[in-house]
């Protein structure tokens, strides 16, 4: 309903802008009518067209009311606050003042029109109201697509009115001069050349005013959006406590003060650097990952200039549940520095790998040791969080597989498939790791196969597994209880950062697994066969799409058994064009703002926390909370049949989700869109425990630049 409503609204407002513009030009020509017949034709067109347009606008307003009923207030609150007042004022003026005046222009039967009729036709309000309706419709269309308003304040609402007033100023001056000329009994110059010259002058002067308005906004945008050279990631003027009891951050004390940081042990506060967890035990398994540039040849022969760990694509770290893991990160030649974030793995805060928040970057020639106990089994991945939109795209990622200490299910074949898009000289190519073509794998009938499927690309991808029934046995590393068989005609999607474990028993026929649509033969995949490989695998279009909200048994935990939460937060996901760090960008916003102007969510340890995601933007957002798994409770205001655990929840346009978690991992944590290009332009906020102090700073001074 939301996307349909948005598309209809954009088409409608563009159409209305064109119609009202034509109406304005027609109305401007009324006083130049040579005959009553000409005046009557223009008047009739304006009357009929305006009445129809006003009726259509009323229908548009009604669709907004319907959206409120079906989707909720927050999906349309920006439109209601900014666009309805903007568009309804000229419409009301047209209905109340302009239409009666036009109706009064009766055909007197004389030739030419009387001076009184021309004076009525030349009243500035007639033309200006049509121009205003055209401008407000055009601004609305632009806003709907490029500048969706979320929780607008008085200044944002007023800006659109100011812009309309500026654009009408010059036409108003010319129209008033023309009207006064007729009042004085003077004749208008009807020559086409003269009227065209007036029109050109009006356009030039109006464009000049618009340019001044634009330049002023550019100057303000460039100078007010520059990121600070240094920040400790905590701005106490921007905190949101979710309606819960006051935290240390709002109790009147200076949480940043030097004295408090000196006495933090007595005050109960702790610095991020001290949140290492218990790492006194010796490591059970050690790894070394060397970040380095490397030319990589894909299976197709395409060569890419990659940034890698250990000179390979997606190295795998495989450990047992309960192991103490030690990973030494060495930076060989990545000039901007690197880190490792353990995506979806709830490590102690100091091991989370976010530069400027949980550590400093590892510069060229430097190293850093991550140490934590493997307390979650399942399929995970890791990547650099330093300028992640660039570094992940170029290849700084790998997989972390944590096997159960005692495996209750044994698989004959296991395959880890991490989907990525690589930049090449010819554009981009999709691949599983370095395999950008079909892979062929022989499996005996009756053998069990486990696929660990991961998406490291910025957008969601669809996957097909055909030729057998299968089960999705884990989502984001969390096991699904009692997973039901899914038919081979069921496709499934993974948002960026998401993971599914998929299992099947090999039949006596080929099993086809691929990325993307059934009819796209260029997408990579894996063909499992028993004896003879199929000549040409043929995929069928899917008949269903997997829905995790209605699969397996519901997860049962503290947050599913309670109706009361200590803190409740809202994240309204939107988009707009604007400035970020002094540069013009297409911005992705949280509650109408971009980092660092978004508030930090503040919690106390032990809080039961609910967050509502509302996506009113034009694209999906895989929302990723560090350090915690979220339990999905509701989708589109309805309780889900089977609550499930996730760390990366893909929220499609027009969707809303309610998720909850227990605040049981103290620290400072990122909560952001895992389309990393979105995060790089501000779709980030932070979850802060109120007793945690910063140990590092972010910004160009330190070189810590997370996204």
C-alpha cells in the first residue's frame, strides 16, 4: 500500500503541476482576449479543469487518510505536515475566490470584451493562485521522491512556503502593474512579441531569486554539515532514553568530565577499552589475518584489484563452540587503516572492531589482537569497519564458522557461499567468493548437504534451490526449531549482511542452486549432480517467497513473554537530497536526520528494549545492531506467527517491524543500515549504555572513519 501510494502520489503531483501550470498560462492570457468568444473558451476551460483538479486533489488527500488507517500515522506524517498545508491553501483560494470570479465573466455578446470584464480577468489573484497550485504540486512531487520529510519542524515546514513566495514575487509585481493599468482605463499591448518579452523577463528575474535561495541553502549546507575533526562518539545534547527512567547521561552530571573519567571505578562507570570480557584463559585457536592489496583472478578469468585478508577472497575461520579465539590483524599496505568487525557475533565491546568507538584503526605496519570466546555457534562473517563502504566492496571480508562442541547433525557435504559483487573493467560481476560462474559438485544420492549462504553485497539478493525440497535451518547463526520442508519452487532473499543455513538430502537427480532470477544465465551458482553433469541446467521461476515470520517454531525468550518494555525507540527510515560533510549527496536518514545529528539511544544494563523500524523511504534497509540479536515481534503492526532472532533485519519500503532485545552487553554499539553506502552518508546511530565512557575519538584527526 505504501509504495503504491507513493507512486500514485508522485504521478498525481507531477500531473497536477503540469495542469495548473497550463491553467496559469491560460489565465494570464484572459485580459488579452480580443473577443468575448475567446474569453468564454478560456474561462470555460479554467472552470471545468479547476473543478476536476480540485476533486482529484480531494481524492489524493483521501488516499493519505487511507494510508494512515492501513499503515499508521508515521508513514505519512511528513506529507501531512508539509505537503497538505502547502497544496491546500492555493486550492482553497481557487475554490472560494477564483472560480466565482471566473464564473462572473459571462458572455455579454458584445465585441470586444468590456473593460469591466477585462479588469475582472486581470485580477492578480487568479493567475497567482494557479501558479501557486502548480508550484506547490511540483515541490510536492520533488519532495516525495527526493526529499521525504520525517518529523519536520517549523523551519522545514516554513522553507517550502518561503520558496513559493519568492517564486511568485516577480509574477505578482508584473500582474499587479497590468491590473492597475486596466483600472486606469488604459489598453493593454496585445502584441505577441511584447508579451513574450514580458514572459522572458519574468522567468529571468524569478530564476535569479530562486538561484539566490539555492545559493544561500548551499552555503548553509556546506558549512553546517561538515563532520567534526574529532569526536568521542558521545554528544549528550542528542540523547533518546526511550521513555524510560533517567540514565546517568541525563541526571545533570557531566559524564565526560575529566574527574569522572579519573574516578570511574568509584562511580560505576567503565571505559570501552576495559570491556574486553574475560580473556585470561590461553587461546585454543589462533589465526593471523594480513590486510593487503592483491590482484585476484576470478573463475571466469576476470582480474580485480582487491583488498584482502591473507591475499585471498573470503578466508574462512572455523572454530568450535566454547573455543577461546585469538586473531591477530596485521595491516601490510592499506593506507587508510583497517579493523575487523565480527558481524552478528556478540563479542565484548572492546573486540567489536569499530574504529573510533571500540578501537583505533590498525595502520600500515601495525597490528591488533582480537580475543574472545566463541559462545555462539553458527554462520557468521567478518569485515573491516573502517570506511566499510569502500573496504568491504574491495574485498576486506571473510567468514567465521562456529561448529557445535558436539555436533548432533552430521552432513556429508558443507559449502560456504558468500555472495559479492566485484568491480571490474567491464562494470561489475556477481560471484560466490571468487566463483563468478557456475560451479559443479558431485554428490551421492542420499547424502546430506549444508549450504551456509551469506550476502556481503549492499542490496538484498534472491536465491533459488531447485530439484529437491530443502530446509532453512538457521537465520543469522540462530537455529530454527522444527524447520519445515520447502519446495524447490520457493525462493528466498537475504539482505546485506544476512545469513541462511540451508540443508537438503541429495536426490537421484541434479539439484540447482543459483543467485538471482531463473532466466538470468549469467548469475553464479552451484550444480549438484550424482553421476553425469546436466548439459544445461534449466531453472524455473519461483512460485513462492520464503517468509521467516511464518516458519518453524517461535523462539521463546524474555522479550516474547512480556508486554512491558523498559525503553521503546522508533527509527523512521527516509531519504532526501542534501549535504553531508560539506558535499551534496542523496542522503539516507533516521528520524529525518543523518549522523551525527541523530540522537543516541541510551539504555541501562538489564533493560528490556523495543525498537520499531518504519521504512518510508524508496528502497530497502538491512538494519544491523552490533553486539545483540533482535527478536522480531511484529511486522506491519501485526504479531508475527513465529518470532525469530536476527542481527540484520531487511526492512522493505512501506514495511514496519517491532523488534526487542535485552541490554546485556555493555558498551557503545553501532546501529545502522548495512547497505554500507547508506551508512556512509549518515544512516547510523549508536546504542549507548549509560555507564560506559569513550576511550577513542573518531574523525580525520585520528583517522578513525567508521561507516
